[in-house]
């Protein structure tokens, strides 16, 4: 769970994208209005999440994105992404 390496990687991607003025960096987290009462739902960019779950756990991803761990877990479940480490832990039991 090396969050600083993930931050450096994304900073490098952002700097590369900003050097080319035609490219707009993606928004990783946004609020989705559901039309229901209460807070809007947090959404995470599926492509980023698909890549991140291969290297980091939900807690590390949540810390990096500054969202609650439950938000990451809901998004993983909704997009049917499997966290490789937890799958290995289940097999080892």
C-alpha cells in the first residue's frame, strides 16, 4: 500500500496531460444526483478503479481519493471488480 507511489504516478500523468493543452485530466471522483433526499452519491471513475484494485486495497484507494472506504467498496461491487489480494486470502484459508 504505497500511496505516495500512486500519487507520484498520477501526478506524472497529470503533468504529461497538462503539457499537451488539448488533453483534459480526468475527474476521478464526482457527485451524482440521485433525485432522492440526502447527500448526492459519490462515484469513482471505473477505469481508474479497475486499475487501482489490481495494486491496492479499498482502504488505500479510499485514502488516496479522500472518500470513505464504503464508497470504494460499493463501486467495486457495482462494477463487479474483484480485489485480487482478498481473492488470494480467501483461497489460502
